[in-house]
């Protein structure tokens, strides 16, 4: 004889289905319906972090920034001992521009965790503290030299600040570890462009576009190829005109 599900199991299942439906409504842009469903769910499960995070996303899409942040902070309080969740919430707060609140969540986290160290540097960068962020990125990469996200973030920061020699050195090390990594090859093209070598940049991008594993990445690289191709042609034409 098959046992029927307990009332508690049925309740959890129904809440999960309701959460899934609210998420689908959010994806479809039906924000009022998603909010209404999520509100009902939170009344049933006020301590459900995923429901609170979803409500925050809905409110953010509706432009209610303050309420969106408050719901994220409630979710953070419920999972204070889960570093992965705390970092996820830090990223969400950063995306909302709530840097002070993101910093409050980061402060108590263990800085010996590479993802925490990376988040500290990213938060400093987003707050306009570029020198501090660069030092934090460099220190993190020195400590965890084979951490790809840290190497990627540090390289991007160096390029954006125009520190091309350091960017070139960091890229050489990164490509030694991850020679087929599309993002690093893309940054190598950016470096060559910044150094005034559009033809070399174009070659790197062509190779990278061929390696790209996703349609979105390939599309981005092809757009960059078109831009670079135009720049290379203009530079060549200018040189020919100058010679004449």
C-alpha cells in the first residue's frame, strides 16, 4: 500500500510550486502577479529565504529600491552562517547600488576565503576606491594565483586603469594557466588594441570567436570584431595617406 504524503510534505511542495510560479511570472515581466503570489508565500513561510530574495528581485524591477534592499537583508539574517548565500546577497546588493549594505554583509565574513577577498575588492572598485581595489585584487591573486575569477577581475581592473605593462604580465601568467579561456583571450585583444595594435587585436578576437562556447559570447566577440576591423582599416588608410 502506497503511503500518502504527510500534510507537512504537501505544504512544502505547494510552497515550492508557488515559488516557482512567482519566479516564472517575474521572468515574463508580470510583476504585479509575481508580487501578489510572493506576498502570499511569505505570509505562509515568513522565514523562507528564497521567497524573500525573490520578493526583493520583484521590488527591484518595480523600482522600489528601499524595500528590495530590506528584503535582501532579511534573507541575509536568516542565513548568516552560510558564506555562499551571503556572497550571493552581497552581489545582489551591489547590483542594486546598495554598497553600504553590501559592506555590512561582507565585514563579518572570513577574509581567508578567496571569494570573500574578491568581493571585498569588487566592492571597493564599485565604490570608486580604485587604488584600494587594485591592491586588494593584487593581494588576492598573490595568495590564490590559480583562482580564475580573481585573475580575470584583476586583469580587467588593470586594463581599465591603463596599467598596460602590469596587465600584460598578468595576462601572460593567466594564459599560461588557461590558454583556451575565452575571456582572457578577449582581454588580450583589448590589451593589443590599447597598445595601438589593432591588427593583432583583430587576430586574437578571430581566434577567440572560433573558440567561444556560447552563442552570447560569440555574438559579443563578433560585434567587437566588426568594430576592430573598422578601426584597423581606418588606421591602415591613415598610414597610407601619411606616406603619400
